[in-house]
């Protein structure tokens, strides 16, 4: 709530927030926020350390900012673990990757 993640990622983390359809990268190309419930869609953030790193550094070229100056180290770890918990609800962790 504090970082307003739901604006882009949606209330349940599925990438369907109200700003999702309006986002662009630094080159002006449309970009969609990641569906945080589908770890198999990401090549860079599939574990808590990678997620924490993104919260600390942001993602160059995308609208994803760094939270280093606005969240404490402990808060970034809590947020990273929360995002990881969203992934653990995905079928991916039940031994099969869902068909799309």
C-alpha cells in the first residue's frame, strides 16, 4: 500500500493495475507490469534475493523505481518476501507450469 504497487501490478499482483495499460519504457514503447504471481514469466526475479535487488536498484529502462531511499532495508526484505509469497501460490510451485 505504502509504495502503491497496486497502481501497476494490481491488487492481487497480476499486472492488471489501473496504470498498466498506460506505461512506457524509456524508449517510449508500451510496457506491461509483471504479473507477480507467475515466476516462470520472469528471467530476473525468481527468488527473494533478486526481488530485493530490484526494490533496491529499480529496473533501468522501465517504470520500476528504486525504493532504496524510501524504504528501509528491513522493509524492502519484507516486501520482497511478500512478492515471493504471491509466486508460491502459482501452479509453478506445485510441480507443473500452467499452459497459457
